[in-house]
C-alpha cells in the first residue's frame, strides 16, 4: 500500500517567499502523516492570475532553483509532484510540474494544453508527459487542462502509469445542485476507462477575483472517489498502485487489449471527404 496526499493550498500571486513557506509546511505535514506521495497545486510557487507575462517572469524560477532543491531536501523519502512557474533555459516561460524526492528532480513536465489567458504568458510544452518510476509507484504527470484530452490519459496508461498525478487550478464554474465539478467527472472517467489511480490537487481561495473549485480528489482504478477536499485540510488516501496493472474488465474483456486502433484514425475531416 502507498499513502497518497494532496495539499489544497492557496498560493499568493507573485509572492515567492510566502509560497515557499506554504509549500514547505505542506511537505512537512504530509511526511508526518506518513505519505509516500504528495501532490501540490498548479503554479504553487507563484499563484496563477498574472497581470501579464512580465509579472510571471518576475517570479519564474528554473528547475535548478534553490526553491526546488529545498523542496527535494524537505521531501526526503517522500515523492513530491508540484506545479511551478518555470523559466526555461531557452528564456521562455512554462507552466510546469516537477517530480522530485530527496535525491533531487526526477522529471519536469511542461503543460502542453494551455487554458485561456495562459496563452498570453506561457509557451506550451513540446514533449509528451512523463511516466516516472518512484517509490510511490509509476506516476504519469499531467497539468490541469491536459486531463481533458483522453489521448493523453490513455497514452499514460499505455506506457505503464499506475497513478495519474495532476497539479491543477480549476476555475469555479456553475453546475447543477448535487453534482461534482465537471473536471472531477472527467478525471473519474479517465481513471475508470484506463484502470489507473489518480491524484489531482486543486488550489483553494479566490485570487484577483477568480474563485477556485477546490476540487482536490483522489480516485481508485475504477474511477470512484477515495478522498476529496474538505475545506483546506490535507486530502489523504491509501492505495495499492499494483492494482492498476490489471486491466481486465470481465473474463473476456481488457481495457487496453480490447482497443482497435486501426478503426480510430484521427477523427479529423479530410478535404473532399464525405460520409455515407
């Protein structure tokens, strides 16, 4: 069994020092709770609602920044997945997530599907999301809007991910009474159709007038909720990542082996093509 934790924090936009204190405290709390894996929200170092690219650049850090190494030192045996505003070696800004532990940075993923005004600030990543072997299992990493592309979640399952981890910042949207946030429903479907666990850490609070969903959720490999946000408390669940290796649905069905990719194509209309 592995203990998975998500810390639904409320980072302060543009305040690196305050967010450093906030994130290190969350790591300490997760370790005291015996967590093997901790997920922090998207852009946990910087906040999200930037006035412009210049403001984002003023708080961007490289993957070799002291803050990232402080995270690694604090993590120790814990595996940490955390969002940060990255200044790349190429000078571009990226909405990124680091996977790290006491040995240092294991991987950095740059968000490939940017949401709304992120296009005015960030460059989209050009590499596929990583699958990283860790002490907490085989982790497939996505960020927020990436979860809404089934091609990505399926690709992680095909590459052996046992747990999809995703730092997110979900803007609050209207939904019918009694319903879960639509982003959570999408994540539940992704976990179920791919037979993988998921640990999704959303932020809380309101930032520059933007209210957040506070939809932090941990899901099992059948897509059912194991734990979810209750105010700002650490969200914790125990799970066995090995169960995600079994893709059987019945005595005659397998979630991945039943695929018929020769029939799927791209789904994009070709010039001059018609359907009968």
